[in-house]
C-alpha cells in the first residue's frame, strides 16, 4: 500500500520547537494533516513517499496552510514548481520554504484532491495546473506579486 510521510514543526513563541510526524494512507489522513497545518503555531510540512525503497527517488512536496489557502510545492529530478493558483491568494511565509508567492495558493478542497491523487498514483497530480520555476519563483516585487513573465503552466 502506498503511503506518504509528513513532518513539520510546531513553533510556540515561549517554548522549544517540537517536531510532528504523520503517515498518510487515505483522504481522511490528508484532511487531518490540513487541519493540523492550519493551526496557528504549525509550520509548513515536508511530505515524501514513505513506501519508496530509495527515499532519494521520492519527490519532495511542501504543504502550508495560511488562512483559507493551501500552498504546495513539488520538487523531483525533472520539475520544481507550484500550482498556478488563485490570483486572490496572498504571499505567505513558511519556515522551510521562506515564501509562497501570491497567486500560488489553492483551495483546501483542491489541495486535498491533489494530495489524494499523488497518494493514489505516485505521480505529480494533474488535479492542478503546475507552474515550473523558470525564474517564476525568483522574481517578485516587495509585495510578493509576480513580476516575471517567465511563468510556464504545465499539466501533470
């Protein structure tokens, strides 16, 4: 059975950081992870395939929940990028990924569907349209708005 592993930190202001981990095997686990990441003191999470014989072969996915938006990044040997999300989503900060650019946030429902697709197929989800880096993530103004025209949406 395919499974995903999630790890993140909880960062209380007056206490030491603590690490959290979770094994994801179905949509209920994905929903629980999104609930836990939505808690105010939770940082963004790293996910990978815990069933891969060689963890180096697994893509690395970051997931962050800020307000009503979920931010994802996907990194493997062939691709690094994020969903071409909702233009209304603001810039957000995480600890592992210092900035998620405005316009890359997606709804919780779409994020859950994308993560469930990855869990089911082992491949980059086609539930969302992906924008690869190509300078897209490296080029933003002080407000986090994209100023690059190098954005290249890709499916799957």
